[in-house]
C-alpha cells in the first residue's frame, strides 16, 4: 500500500513538474520583447526551445534524486538542488537557442531559468510543507525498527522524536538481549534477533535503522537478508568508528560500492576547474615572466658563481617528492653552511629561517623581497606538481619531523602562494602556518583561491615579510 501511494505521488509530481516548466516557458515566449518572429521557420525553432525547456527540469530532478523520497530533506537542501538545476537549465537552454538560432532576446535563457526556478521552487516547497504538516498530524507515516538498544540507538530515537515532520513511527528495537542496554529505552518493545523473521511477518516495517555497536554487526546477517528479500530499505549510521573518521562519501572500488572516508571531500569537478585554471593562468604568467626571468638570470650570473636555477627536492601531494625550481638566491655552498648556522634559526618547528641569512647574495635578497625567485615554479604548476594556490611544499627533512596531524598539509597539491603568505609571509610562526594551511584545505573553494591570488599581488609588491 505504501509503495502504491508513493508511486502515485511520484507520478503526480512528475506531471506537475512538466506542466509548470512548460507553462512557464510558453508564458515567457509570449512576452513582447523576448521573442521576435521574423520568418516561417521561427515557430518551429521556438517549439524546439519550448520542448527542451519543458522536459529539462524533470530530467534534472530525476538526476538529482528529487523524485526519490525527500522525507528527511530540509528546505535549504531542496533550494540548493533547485539552484543547481536552474544553473544547468539556463546553460542548456542558452546552448539550444544558439544551435537552432531561435529568434529570442539574448537574456531569454536567463529569464527562463529564473522564472522556472521561481515557479517550480514554489510548487516543490509547497508540496514539502504540505507533506510535513500531514506527517505531523499522523498521516503518511512509516514504521521504523532500530537495530541496537544502546547509546547509538538512543540517539537515533531522539533524532526521530525531534523531527515529527518525517512521519516516522518507532516500532521498537532489535537486539540479542531481553532488556535494552540503555534503560531509558524500556518503554518501547525490544525484539530478539532470533525472532526477526516472525517480526517482519507480523508487523508492517518500512525501514530499518542500524544503530548498534560494531560488536553486533556480525550478528545482523538475518536482519539484512530479510530486508533485502522483502524490499525494506536499511539505513546504516556511518560513525562506526566513533569520531575518528569523518562522514563518508559513496564511491566504487571496481564494480563494488564503497564508503570513502576523507577529512574533506572536495568536488572532483571543481578540482578539475582548479587544474584547468592552473594550466591556463600558469602558461600565461610564465610567458609574461620570461623577460623578468632573463634579466634575473643575467644578474645572478654576473654577481656570483654557480648555476642560475636552484632545483630543490620538495614534498608535494600526499608526500610525493618532486624537484621544485627556484632562481638561485644564495651562494653556491649554501647547503653545506646550513648546519653551522642552525643555532641562528628564528622560526619554531622543523623549519629553518634566518632574517639576515649570510648565505643570501645581494641580488638574491632583491629577488626574494619581490618573490621573483619563485617564478620558475610556474613550470612546476604547468607540470601538475604544484598549483597556483595551496600550502607551500616543504622539504623532506621538515616533513620527517612533522607531528601526525601536520602531515595533513600534504593532502592538497602545494601552491605558489597560500593563506599564510598573504597574512605575514615569513613573519608567521610554523604553528600558525599549519593552522592556516589546514584552514585553507578545510574551507577550500575556487572563490577563496581567487581571493588569495588577488591578495598575493599587493603582498609581493610591498615586499614585507620576505626573507
């Protein structure tokens, strides 16, 4: 009965979405100024645009999972998906308009996307609000069983109690004992694992929530097997390891679905965009920097013996080692003299920095002040070993002394500039470097990268904090 009602509701919502998106597009096509019919083929072109605009939104909703149960979704989550659908729809309609040469105004695709977003959004929010009200009144409810009877099961129950708009009725708990582990759960029936088959035969079960400790997982085979046989969904809490691991992301290992645990899940699409920007901007900047690099090379050669470039082994993404390129700013024997100057180190942690390092040449000091010595790293950016923005790559000797949590600096591709470089450059202590780098990784976005790049230019031109 529940599946039948759900199917009818799904079909009704699909029909409504088609009607709303189609009517909205037709109304826009009748607005003076948005359409200009100049020849006999114009109506056919407009019909193509109208058909695409009508079916596109329901297709996007299907792809985004908006025709699956939204029982536990929130309005902000729904709005975020609607905005994403509107963005894709606007781009697609704009492309169709261009391909068929439809006689519409340049902003028609934007107007259509915004209008359909408003209309479909109002309908979807109205449906969600109506369903929430019905469930609070005791209608359209689902019977839920919770596997476990301890603290995690208590938490699952408290979440259900806090969200009456979900319409979830707790049937009871399943455990391998006669009384619940948590005494506060004794007001709800507890069923033995051995009697699960009879329970599913005698009761209407719509969902099973697994909220038991890891020690009970091997005993759940009968529950999971019966749920699979009768078609009842199983919800498994992902905090099986407590707070040690973050929330997982569904992934695949070959053909096998997996749960991937990572501290931060960055969008693969946005990371691809970041890499594309690195390539385009890196090539452009390297071309523009060639005259500066040529002058710097002549100055280095004329004032001190040794090579122009200083390739140094650094640790990149996940600790992979690569040769980072810099213009040589020190005397040729600088690495040999480092040990005798170790006692002059002015920075805490595993990093070695001296404000007035005697190994730096006069030309090198100028190059460092304005970060000209870093320009060859644009080649590392183009090669994919570095990015324009990211934590600065450390040397292996520094990484060897990292605390475990500090190694998370290596979980993102290193960059030419980073958050701490626009907040004081070399004047910042190592602990603050780590904090700012981890903050950058946790909060990463393309907008943040653009902001850091914009802040890097005045920081370099001022030449403050460089060493």
